[in-house]
C-alpha cells in the first residue's frame, strides 16, 4: 500500500495534470473562439459587401429607370412644344388671314362710306348753289325775302303755292327768274317722273341733304349721288346738274 505522502504527491500531480489540461482546453477554446469570430466577421463583411453590391445595382437600375423616364419626358415635352408651336403658328396664320379679311371689309366699308359722303356733299353743293342763285334773283326783283341768304327761307318762299302758281302762269317773265324756274321745273319734272311719296318740300329736301356740311357745285359729269338718297331728291339734283352751265 502507498503511504499518505505518496498519495498526496499523486493527488497534487493529478491536479497539476488537470490544471494543464484545463489550460490547454482553455487555449484551444480561445483559439477556436477567435477563429470562429474571425470567420463570422469575414462572413459578415462578405454578406455586407454582397448586400451593398445588390443595393448599388438596384439603385443603379432605379437611376437608369429614372434617366430613361426623364428622357421620355423630355421627348414628350419637346413633342408637345413642337405641337404647341405648330398650333400657335397655325392660329397666328388664321388670325392674320381673318385680320386681313376683316381689314379688307373695313376698307370696302370705308370706301363705300366715303363715296356716300362724297355723294351727300356733292348733292348738297349743287342744291345750295342753285338756291343761292335763285335767292340773288329774288333779291334783285325786290321779293319779300331776307337780303341775307338763308337756304331754307329761300326754298320755303319758292315752295309756296301762290309763288309756284305765279311762275307757272308767267312763263315769259324774261330772264329775271332763270334759277328759280330751274329749281321749280326740276321739282315738278321729278314729281311727274318718279313721284314724291314722302311729300318732301324744297326746304325739307335741303334738310334731308344737310348734315352740317357744305359742299360746292361740280361739273355735271363728275357729280356722285349716293344710292341711298331719296329717289325724288336724286332726281331733282340730277335735273339741276343738267343745267349747270360751266
């Protein structure tokens, strides 16, 4: 049998062996733990790189898609701009055509109005000239009329029935009333020729022609009469113009 001292030595030896084994196991565990940790870190980095690459590729695809959409949008915008420009130019052309058309209408209307105004001026001028000459005759013959020429007064005097009767009954009164007779003859002639449905008197004819304008006599070949004038007025003025002797 072993002695107590031997047994103690053996126990201490076993403990040392156990401690050595424990330390060896611990070292192996630490080494394995470090190795596993390194592998995990490597795998984590690798996984992270893969995810980053995937995300980068995904972001690239998204960016490419955005750029593609942007290009399409730019193309559509340019196309819409071209269409808008074409429509604008077309509308402008139509507007110009319509404006020129309207301008032509306005010019024609203005020309018509100018001719009408010219006709009124001319007719008024012819009628007033004859009335002035008639007034001079009446004044020279000491007729009861103002010395100052007033067209309506002169025409009212000539238009009085008793005076018209006198002129009809005295056709041989010499050259004293040449212009008076011309007015009354034209008036009677046109009453017989085209009637006087509106019943215009000589003074009313002058009012019909008067628009606060003053014309002057013209040569009969250049007298322009407005078609809108009363037919009876036109007839009288035309008849008077035939007797203009210049």
